[in-house]
């Protein structure tokens, strides 16, 4: 199976592009269908590997899944086969997909038990599950871990609402605990909750299904447990990470792009951070227009000191775009310190950019200093391997702006998060061959 991109750099893009549905929202929303036996219709579902793998697990569990359109499916979780969770097939599928952990909360809430292999996913450093487990334990769940099998068994005969202070505002952790709490007895308070748009979407969907969640959009959620949930219709947000990727891609390749239907109201400071790198943009209704720009200059702080761009819990800058910002800075004028706080291995792909001619000093696992070359010379094409989804697209952006031909192996990682990315970019003028 094709697992390589061959990218010829130097081609400018031109035209309109519509971002896919949000990957990180999809994994939560799809897991939530297990909370109800009634039909739930979801649209703007991205056709990417991680999402399709979770839909596959739902089908195996007994959820009736019907494809209604290109990006629209109905789900009916009336008859669920919990025995499937004990099979080798599930162990293999669940272990290969980090998003499979999202089914724990809904299964505990509705069926009082769940099983889960130790999940996989990106190789970007430790991604502990403590927030999920501690929160669900406070609701009344009991976890048992088989170290030999790398397999969790979770039981919860009687989930009860309680006060939960999260040790970190984990998006998936908040979502899992929230889905456990909506059918628990009594009132649950979740403090230091994640408040990303994905969580807001999940809360809105659950409330339409009959849940009683207040504080949506804040880090303090109140959940009044209900007996059961009904069906609903839900449309997912456009993927903010893809939007940021397209902004950076346009700047690196001197392209003129119109990014359509962005839900700008849900992007927080993502456009602002790219503007700090000197990238021009116009907001046209709900579209973002990026003009062709020969050069862009990194701003400094008011006192003249070097700009630092760091990630943080929403509404601060999302960690999933740190890799994109870093690669875009390599061709800017000026210097920036990139501080990736959450994952200690996410910046380790910079050695490939250095090989391409970028001026980057990796200070430690979390920080990199980038001296922009102001397009005085082009990056050069090399052979490289994608270590994770976001680094993969960063390397793709670098290759598209480089001189000559680049080969990117392990593009399965890119396909996990970006839908038909080569086809969509080639339609705008890129030269990407899948091999």
C-alpha cells in the first residue's frame, strides 16, 4: 500500500479550500452515540483513518451505522455486544487507536462496565491516562490493569455524582468524565475542565439529547445526572488544525488561498499567532483570505525582546499547531522561541528541517529557537519520515516550499488526521505524488 509522498517543491497554490470536519471533535462525538439507544445523525465527519477506525469499532460493538451522504452518518446503539470488548480483534483495533479510550465513559454510564487495551497513537512523548481514570474512579468506577496483557477492565455498578478537580485540563479526559457523569445519580462538578470548542460541541450535543450540563465554555462544568438520553442531530466544526495548516502553507509557498467556512468565532487566537509571524490575512465573513506574500516578518514584544510562542490549555494556543508555526518561522524574517509545553517529543522532528537548511537550535525537548532565513535561500528537498500527524504535515509544508524533490515516508501518520490531503492540494497547484 502507498506509504510515501514524493513532493516537488516550488509550486504556488491558488484557489479555495474547505477544511474537513474536526478530527479531535469527531472522536468524542462518535463515542457519545453509545450513551443512547435512539438514532443520532452526525454530519461533517472527516474521512480520515482514526475516525473511520473508531466507526469500525462502533460497528463491531453492534451500533447500526448507515452512511447517509459523503460526510453524514446515522448511528443507532440499540443492541450492544459487550462480549466483543473481550476479543482479540478488539484488543488489536483498540490498541492501534488512541481515540478508542473515548468509549470508556459512555460504556460505564450506560452498561456499567468497559474494557480497553492500552491505547496507541502519536509518538510525541508520554500521554498519560491518569486524568481519565481518576475522574471516573471518583464517580465510582473501579479499574483493574493486567500488565501482561496491557488490558484494562473497568466496572461501575453505581456511578454517583461528585466534585472532581482535574489535575490537568485534558480534553479527552474531560470528555470521558463528562460522558460518565451525564447518566450518574446526582450532581457532578468538574473543575479545571477543558473548555475547547470540541468540548463545547460535545456539551451542546449531550444537552440536546436530554443531558443537564451548565457552565459550557468555561472550566467549571455542572452536570445533573439524568435517567436516559435520546437521539439528536449534530454537525461538527471545521478542523481548526487544518485551518492553521493551510494558513502556514500559504505563507511558506507564497500562495493566494481562500479558506472557506472557518467558524472564525471558534478559532480563538489561532489567526493572531500566525499574524505575529507576519502573515497577512483578511476575514471575509466566515472565510479567511491569505494573499500571496513574498516575505513576512516576526513581530517582537513591545519592549523589543524576541517573540515567544507557547502552547497552553484553551483558549491559549493549541499544541497541535506548534509544529506548523515552527516550520513557518523558518522562512520568516526574525527570530522566535517556540515553547511546546505539553509533549516532550513533539519537537524532535526539527532535525529534518535542519537537514533541509533551516536555522533551528533545539534548546531542550520542549523549546526550539528559530532564526528565520527570510527566504534568502530555499530549503532543499531531502528524504524524511513522518513521526506523527502534525510533524508530518509540517514536513509536507516544508517540502512544498523547498527546492527540488522531497520524499516523505510513513504518510499513514498524515492520513490519520488529514483527509485526501494530496488530492486536495494538487487541485490547487501542488505537486504531490503518492507512492
